[in-house]
């Protein structure tokens, strides 16, 4: 059983790594409304996107087993520190299967990586709302402006891409 789990994680990691090297930035449709959601955080509290209206939200879809996702975490930690006073909020939406990766595991991961932002547990509905029926790649980060509109979608990890997009929204 452990071998099968390790094999599945290796295959998924390999696919994500391939997407990382093929990752690209894709513009979202001009200022469409970000789909609202209410997701559970790691404390068990419900968190709604509407709660952050008036702030700039960096909504990151990621997973603990994803190598490019792990590479992006330190940058997101720094962006949260650097731009917090300007009303920027990072929300990490974990795509990890809750049965394989329970909240306790994600909390330990969050501490190990010194993640200073809220981690939510994604569900199928939010994935469909943000990705539709298209193939979903992680990491994918959506930039949402103060009015709740999508301004950018960044697929894969490219150092500096998120901050460049954020700076355009802050102007």
C-alpha cells in the first residue's frame, strides 16, 4: 500500500513538474467577477471570499506534493509580508485529498514552510468555478482586485510573475 501511494505521488509530482516547465501566464477575461466561495480553513472555520472585498487577494491553488508549488511558497510568504499594509491578502487553496492529507498534516506542512497566510481546503465546486472543465494545473494563482474582479491568472511557477502582476493592480 505504501508503495502504491509513493508511486501515485511520484507520478503526480512528475506531471506537475512537467506542467511547471510548460507553465505559462494566461490572461483572464477582462475584469470578470471572481467566483465567490466559502471554504473551510485548517481551524475548521468557514472563510468566504466576500470577507476580503476591498483587499487585493492572491488566491493560490496548490498541493503539498507539488514541487513547483513548494518553490512558490517562499515568494508568497514574502509578498504577504511586503504588501500586507497595502491591503494584500494571500489565500492558499490546498488541492490535497483530505483523506490522504488530513488537516493535521497540512498544518505541520504550513509550520515547516513558515507559511504566514491562510490555508483553505478546496473542494470540487471551487475547482470547477475557477477552472471549469479545462485541465487544471497547479500551482495556479488568481489575482483578484479590491472590487472582487479577476485581473490575472498565473499558471505554473515563474519567479517574480506574481509580484509583477500585483504591482499592476496596486498602481
